[in-house]
C-alpha cells in the first residue's frame, strides 16, 4: 500500500510540474480571455446573463457564450480568484480583451496589449481552476480501475495526457470541465449505483459544452431496468437541461440558444456533410438499441464505459475534430487502454493524426509560446512547412482526413468488440 501511494504521489508531482510549467507561458488568441471575461463581468459588475449582454453589446460576435453551467462554474472560479489574489491587472486584461474579441486579433496582438499587465501571472491564474477538474478526474480514474496496477497505469496515462496538456494548459480551453461530468457520471452509475445522478451529471455536462448530450440517451436505455425507469431517466435528463437554461431564457429569450445555432464546429463540405451525419444517426440508433437490450443483462452499468466510448467515437465522425474535442473521450480511454495495449497504440496513432490535422497553423503550433518570445517562435518552421519540402502537404491533409474518419469507425468497432468479448470476463467485469 505504501509503495502504491508513493507512486501515486510521484506521478502526481510529475503531472503537476508539467502543468504549472506551461500554464504561465502559453496562450492562443482569445480563447482563454473569452471564457473568463463574462464570468468576471458578473463577479465585478453583477452582469449575470452573458447571453443577453452579448446580443445587446457584442453584435459583431458570430456566436454566444458556452452553456450556462460553464458560466456558473467560471463565475465561482473568478470569485475565488478575486477574493484570494485581488488581481487588478487581470481585471484590466479582461476589460481590454472585450474590445478585441472576435475581431481577428492574433495571439501576438493579445500578448503585446497585455505584456505590461503581469501576463505570466494572470495566464497562470486564469488556468488555475482547470487543475481542480483535472485532478478530480485523475482521482475518479483511480476509483474506477479494477486493480491497483491498472489504476496506476490509468493514472500515468492521465498525468501525461498530451491532449489535456495542450487543450487546457496551453490553449486554455475549458473542455476538462465537461470531461469531469462524463467520468463522474460513469462513477455514479458503475460504482455508486445511482443512475439518476449519472443522468443529472451528463445533463450538467451538456449544459457546459454540448458534446455530453449525446451520451444521455444510451445511458438512460442501459441503466433503466424497464421502460418505465428508462423514460423516468430521460425525463430527469430533460428536466435538468431545461432548468439549466430556463433563468437565462426568461432573461434573454432565444439568445441563450445561440451556441446551438451558431456553433463554431466546422462541417465537412459537399455530400460528405450529409452522409456522415446520416451514418451517425443510423449507428447511434443501433448503439441505443443494443443498450436497451443490454439493460436486461446482469450489472448493465459495467457496460456504460464502452457505450460512452463507442458513442463518442461515432460523434467524432460527423465533423473535423480539433484536438481539444478529444479531451472528452480520454478519461474513458485511460480506463480501457491498460487492458488492451494494442488498442492503446492505435489510440496514440489517432491522436497524432488529430494533432497533424488540427494544429496546422503557425499560430497554433508556434504562437502558443508567444508570451515567452513571440518573435523567436513565430519565425520557426512548422511541421507542415518542413514536410512540404519533401511531399505534397495538401495530399497529406486529404489522406489524413480520410484515415481519421476510418479510425473513428475502427475505434467504435474495436470498443464494441472489446465489450462483446469481455462481457463474461471476470477481469473485465471488475472494471468500474
């Protein structure tokens, strides 16, 4: 036991050191200040409805704020930061950012404007709340894994998770928060045996960022022993979702739904943008049907892990996936990979392909370190530029995009095969 605890402490220290090393030195455009600006306006000015505020004062915005639960969480985080650190320079940074957002300014522009306002310290403060959600996920992984050795492997995978390091601590996106709701929902169902709490958590995750919503229906169908309970779980999910949006809807009307309508998710072009959603609908229906059937088997909650992974892989098929969207599935994969090393190698290749496709621009690859030295890093060559001297990079993108689509299908199929093959396995049944 002591050796196990020492190893957890060791990997926690390694993970924390990596995170705090990059937190003050990296940023990307407006992402981080956008997430924190409206919550700070609530904390300092009492502006509690970002949706109505944006529609009235930011008509140039092509979209609105994220889900209301994210606004509430970040408002709490900003309130604590104000009380503990009283960072007047951070407030100034966020106020200045409001005149720059959605106007085409680059990371370097933001760095130049904020450079004399304690930028390193304030980047650290704005990203600091992510550490809480990050280590909560890590703790849940330890609880869900079936043995100490496997839990340690899952923990190491999470501490060294390049997707999280890039998304949360470099770019400053908040995808760790819905990822926590997803893995907490899995814990509530599989370990705590509380299906209603699981659905509530998924609904709150969806009201943070939209992606967790696609997990609610298969969860309800799997966790409900009969149709009465299945519909009761669905009603619970719908009620929590409506209650999350209701105060803002009463205040600002349809503005609260702007993120649904004006989502920034890039779509495929041509006939592909119709074929892939059609495939998703068909395969999603089949997954839900199987979930309803599996609800009649012993301990159906133990299969929820696999349904989460399958549905998320299917979801990734429908749009060009950016690296940060892969944060949602990584806690689930961290539980599956220790059992299946070949699948882990496959996931590593998928992540590398996603990185190659989504980190194409100089500002995303090299501009991340603009706070440290923008002139130096932006003058370096990107990976794509180096490769372009030897191969046709345009063809590489097209080939990689098709390989990614195939990989997401293979990932869903592989997980399904794992779940089918492990259904009666004692070792796998112990998972979660």
